[in-house]
């Protein structure tokens, strides 16, 4: 027969319990209260009334709960952190590092903000340059939460605001620069200028974030324009190489030209000094000669004549022919013979016009006299 049928059937789940009805919940609660009061020392109190026996454990329990609730207001602030205390959502104070206490929840809550930790914020985006080229910029913005109050209450999403400001700043800076400058020597100036623009935007929004550094990890161009960019890079390298070669050539030729110019100036100055000195010497010699001429005109005139003749004969070729003893005079191109024979004087044989004759007996004497006459 089923357990719920009439006729005194029993619940099969109540087998072995020793009771027919459901358990008494009030009795269970009273037993737990008695055990708790015994633990807190309330069992020592005597009394016949039920209210006095159960009132003391209730007060002790409430006191214990109150103490535990108050202890939940203790909190520890680390050296790199600041505690922002809020009462019903409104800012109350900022606590410094150490063990602190605030009114427990739900009256006050504390948000701990690390103001010293440097956190990275990656940003990757593609944009147009000033010369209408596309570049892909991968950068990392390093920041810290410098002002915890502004960080918590200034904007709803500080990190999202930082991302928007970073993308806007890098687009602004890249949009004013050309591609060659971005891929070359402009990486560091672009990063510094981007950091300045981001910080100005964050200060204007009141986010409480301080940007410590902006790193451009990679600045590249799309793969579709790889060939054209490589040609542009090669052209830029050739330009720099030719500029270096021209500078090297200029450094080599300019000092030599300057040295030659100085040498020519010095030669001209030396020539000027020599000409002036010669002129002054000639003037002094003429003055001295004039004085001597005034003293002895005839002698001085004769001496000047002799010096002039000596000068003329010294600078010209002279040939003396002794024609004594023979009435025949042979004409020979003596000047040409002297050029062909060098400095040696030619010998002239005298004879008849029809055939050659031997030299006369006094030929040696004439030769010696001719040699003495050639000066």
C-alpha cells in the first residue's frame, strides 16, 4: 500500500527517525542559541524565566557582529598607492600610505589608486602623411595615474580617453610630416611631439593621467607599395652618397686652391719688393754716377761708353778675321757654323780663288791672334 494512502500509512523517508511528524524549527534555534550563549559565558547566569536566559546571548551576538562590522573598515595603503575615500559616492579625502580606517560599507568605500606604476597602452593605426602616403604606426604610450581624484572622477573611462587622445595625436603629427622624414630621422621628434599633444589633450579633459613617454615601435608602409618605397629609399641613399662625395671633393680641392692663391699672392708681393728694390738701387746708382759726372765729366763719359760697349759685346756673338797677308777675303756663314759646332770657333783657310792652298808660315800666329780677339 502506498505511504500516503489512508489507514495509517507512514512516510518511507521517516524510517528510523523515531518521530512521526516534521522537526521543530523553534527547538533547533533555541538549541543553537543555548550553545552560543554557553560559548560567550551567558550560561552562568541563573534564572527561571525564558526571556532572561535568551536576552543576554542576543546582545552578545549583536556586539560581536558590530565589532566585526567596524573591523571591516580597516584597510592598508601601500607606499605607491593613494586611498580615495567616498561617502555615499561623494569624495571625502585622500589617504596616504599606512594602515587606515573608514566607516564600513554601505556608508563609505575606498578605492586604491597606484600613482607610481608605469603602465603601457599599445596603439596601432594607419594614416596618411603630408605627401599623401599611407603608413602603419605601432606605438606604445607609457603613462601613470598622477592625480587619483581626477582619474576616478574626471572622466568615465580614463583608458578609453587615453586611447582616443593617442590616436588623434599621432594622426595630427603624422599628417604634418612627409614619409621620408617619418621613416628616417623623424622618429624621435615625432614621438616627442606626439607625447606633448597627448598630454595637452588629457589635461584639458581632466583625466589625471601623466604621459611619461611615447615609443614608436614600428613605422612601416603597406606591402602593396613595397617596390615604390624601396626605389624611393634607394634614391634617397644615392642622394646622400653623392652629397658626401661632393663634400669630400670640396674638402680636397678648396684647401689646395686656397694654398695656390696664397702662394701667388706671396710671389706677387716678392716680385713687387724685388722690382721696388731694383728701382731704388738704380736710382741710388744714377745719383752716385751723377755726382761723379759733375766732378769729372770726360772721364765719366769715357767710362760709360766703355761699359756700354762691353755690355753689348758680352751679349752678342763676335767673329774676328785676320785678313792681313792676303788680298782675298772669303765669306763664310760664320754664325751658322758656330750654331752647328757649338761654342767652338771655326777655322778659316786662306788660299787662292781657283784651288786650295796650304796655310802660310805665320798661320799659327794669326790663329792665336784671332783667338785672343774673340771675346
